[in-house]
C-alpha cells in the first residue's frame, strides 16, 4: 500500500483483497481515460494505483492554451474531482516520480520512497518538449509549453510585457503565440518552413491562417531557421541562419516533442522513438503495457489525445479479459487559433490520382478542401467554418463511397443528406 506524501496525495485503500495490483505511471490524459474505461469494464478486478509527477490532479492538457489565453480558469480544467478517484478505489499519488522498473520482481521504484509491487504495469508517461540543439538553448529565460507550471510562467512573462519569441509554427507554437499575445506580450513566431502547420494544412489554408493570426498581433516569420540564442546569462535574442537577429526577453521552444521512454529503456523494454507496443498495447515485457504519447504502435507515435483515448478503450477491454485490438488511428486536428477554427484529417494534400474540391474565400476567412480518391473521401482541410468536421472525419474513417453525395458534400451534411437532417 502507498502512504500519503506531503499531504498532496489522495490516498485510498487498495480495493477488495482479491483485486490484482495494477500500477499506472503518469497521471495525464491517457491514464485518466484508462481508469475511466477500466471502471466500466473491470470494476473491482484491479486495485489501481496511479503515480504522477505533476503536483496536481489529472487535467485536460489540451485546454492549457485556453488557460494561457485567459479563456478558462486553471482549476476548471481538472478531468475528474478528487472524489471521483476515491470512489473508484484508486490510490492516487501526485508530485511523485517513478524512477525504475524491476521487471523480474514486478516492482516500481518511486523517488524517495519504497517500491510498490504490481501484477500489471501501464506506462502513460507522455512526452517532453524538444529544445533545439543550438548554442544558448540552456540560457535563463528559455522555456517550453507542456504543463500547467509552464502556463503560470508564461502568464507572468505576459503580465510583465516581456518580448517573447516562440520557435515553432505547428499547433503548439501557434497556441502559445496566440495565448501570449492575448495576455499582453509582444510576440514573434519563428517557423522553419515556408508555411504554418505544414503537417496539417496545405499552402492556401496555411496562408489564410497566417493572415488571421497576424491580425491578432502575432508577428510571423517563415523560413526562419534558428542558428543560436544570444545572451550573457539570460536570453537577449535569437539569430537566424540568414543573419537576421531578433531581440527578446524570453524564448519558448515549441518545436516538437520526444516520447518519455527512459523508464522502459532502463528496464531493457524495447524502445524505438516510443515504447514499442503490439495491438494489445503490450510492451516487450510480460504484463507491462504502454499507451498515449509515450507509446509507439506499428511505427507511429501519436501526438494527439484522440489516439490515446482509443488506446485506453482497447487496453481496458484487454485487461478485462475481453477481445480487443488496436489497429491504429486516423488522426484529425481540430483547433482554434485566434478565434479561428481549423480542421485537418487524412490525406489533406492529395496523393497522386486523387481529386480535390475547393472553396477559397480569403477575405471572408474561409477555406475548404475535400480530397477524393477511388470514390471515397480520403482527406479534408477546413479553415473558418468547421461545422461539418466530424461528419467529414466519419466519412474518411468509414471509407464509405461518396459518389452519390459528391456534388453537395462541400455544402455540409444537411444539404448532402437532407433525409437524415435533424
Ligand atoms: C498546450 C497543449 C495543447 C494541446 N492541444 C491539443 C489539441 O488541440 N488536440 C490534441 O489532440 N492534442 C493536443 N495536445 C496534446 C495532448 O495534450 C496530448 O496528446 C495528451 O495529453 C497525451 O496524453 P498522455 O497521457 O499520453 O500524456 P500526458 O498528458 O503528457 O501525461 C503524461 C504524464 O506522465 C507524467 N510522467 C512522466 N514521466 C513520469 C514518471 N517517471 N513518473 C511519474 N509521472 C510521470 C507527466 O508528468 C505527465 O503528467 C496539446 C498539448 C499541449 C501541451
């Protein structure tokens, strides 16, 4: 049994005497959803303990951007209240780092504490933001954007009107830049590529997004390759490889993430970029599983929450002894930047042999592209109006023929399928 630590843990007794000890490392979004799913399909079978490094209850990490933008309060993003965990008999320890897995003895070591035993272990350790490998990357004033402690720090910078450079024009960088600008900081966004969010958007959609973000006060520099960070002790500015130099009081790296695999690697559990798992989310070690951003399934590490939720559902069923297999996820991006909704799914560029249906209203702030291949919808990009995003995603996932609705599909579900409209 685990003891209370520093008054920060919500401790509960292990479940019924017959319950097997199941330990989850990481108290993030994947872990919380796994407990949720287990409560539905295997209530009482496991005595669950969750060990989390962050000093608070599991929260919706996706909403950190809204907290930064002042649209949501930090305490409102908790996924479940303390009583919810207690009612399910979960021993919840937060502010505690798991440091070592002893695979043979089936024990997990926790920093500054004794080990705890497990019959099943689940790794849900998420990712760490990457810092560019350039000189000055470790100067004071250089930060990342991953957890609620980072948000507190960024809000302090914005309140002091510090000049901030955000490095990275993907989803995270855009959200950090928008949030900081909205909170009052002068922000420059540097992006290596010639368009924003190149992994989710085609060129016209990215151009529209750029103009909408700039209207919100974020200065965007494309083709901006960071050469080094300047400063004696603290950050003073960024120099680009083309010689441009931008002064700054703080730099936020939002240039990618790396799955947290160290615990598995040190226990000689197979790891590539992520912890390698099979269709049951099982690692190379017996009774040790992994899910969420730390896991690699069929060569893919997902950086989004939806695949983690699909994995949680499959793993819970598997742990309950039911038939279930994870086949991979069709990823979709649904986000709001500067009040602009953006959606992208599937083959949004359009592979050879595919066709695209387009609507491009740059001054009206709307862009829509549907990619069709072999009579099926295979990809979509929407900027502005994303009202039909989930319908398009369903069409992509189900691979159903769309020839019959092709001419009306662009105008949304009610027009394409009037008989099914509510
Ligand atoms: C600002 C922001 C905005 C995002 N927006 C979106 C979005 O719009 N859409 C989307 O799909 N995704 C978004 N994401 C990504 C999404 O949040 C992640 O995909 C999701 O949180 C992954 O869940 P996870 O449980 O695998 O990892 P996490 O939620 O990161 O949880 C992992 C937890 O494990 C803990 N941990 C790690 N190592 C240890 C250890 N040794 N011992 C104990 N605890 C440990 C970590 O501290 C962390 O709390 C966003 C992420 C961020 C940061």
